């Protein structure tokens, strides 16, 4: 049986997670969602993994939910599936996650991408929240994460019209942090991951936590979270190593301690 998700550790303390349902454009059925959660759960506890790249193939990151599983489901069926527990594993991953998007990232596929910390998109990628066209709405962040990324008016347009938009448009709206030729997406994502993996891991994870937990807090509370994380990093070996290496004009060797 073909593995629905392929996860491998690369050099430079990077992990690559690849969705692997090419015949269905990586549509997210229940089994695939569980396989994604299982992969991320293993990587979370791997001290050698400092950054994760999540991708699909050249035709699709993920085309969305598998409608064959949804078309006959009742409201109670959807409640009992509790698919949010799979996505919570991705949300709780301490290492930074970079989504490398070529082709389609539609519906649940775009929602999965928005659970990542950075999006690298091909200029001709096609992104959308088209749920309205089949009588429903996004249920895993398509109205909430998207609004926080691109603002109310763009989020309304994307969700109410259900029309695809390009990777270039995603970048222009602030949804992606990098847009590039389609063939270069994975290469650029891996280069970014390599740069991050060479940074002090404790500082990397503290920055991620401060941004995520501070974005919906008051400015006063968010600054308090940031200040406390900043102060705590002075207890790390990496703070000593980083500053000493700067003074000695050499490359630091960060241990994550």
C-alpha cells in the first residue's frame, strides 16, 4: 500500500514531509490527515530536527478535502470525526514549518498551509477557499487564519467568491512570504530551512511561540511574553556561544542547550 505521507530527515537538521496521493491531487481524506499528524508527532520529539518543510508535488500541495468522504456525512458524523485533533498536532509543533506550494492549494489544503509558519509559493500556484461552491464553508481556519493574514476585505472576497488566486497574488496580499518560479519552490524552501536550522534552536522556538501567542493578545500582554522569552534565553548555552563567537569573529556552533 502506498504511503500517504512521506517523511524523511535531510542533512542540516531539516525534515521534509511530502503529501503522497498524486492520483487525487493530494486530497485530504481522513487517512491522510492522520498520517500527517503521525509524521509531525514523531518530528516534534526529534531533537535533531530544527526545521520542517511540508510540500506536495508539482501539480498540487493539496487540492482540499476528499469530497467522497464528505458528501453523505451528517452533522453528527462530522462532529464525531474530530478531525481538528489531527491539525492540532501540526499547530503544536515547536519547530518552524515552511509550506512549499506548487500547483493547487485549495480548501483544506490552503488551511493546512496556513497552519505552517511560512509559505513559499510558485508564481503560478492556484490557491482558494472554494467551499462555498459546494454548499459549505471553511472549517479549519479558512475564515480565521486567512483574515489574520490578509485582512477582512480580502478574506471576504476569497471566501464568498470562492475563486482561485495565484501565488503572486498570495504574496501581494501578505499570505506568502516568498514567491518564485514554480520549479524553484522546494529548493528555496529548503534553503530557508537550512538557514533557520543553523540558528540557535531555543531562540528559534521562542520567537515562533512569541509571535503565535502574542498576535491575538493585547500589546501589553504580548510585550510581556516577548520580554520574558528574551530574558530566559540568557540562561542558555547558545546565548553564551553566540555572543562569544560574534566577539571572536567566528561562526557559532549552536547546541540547543
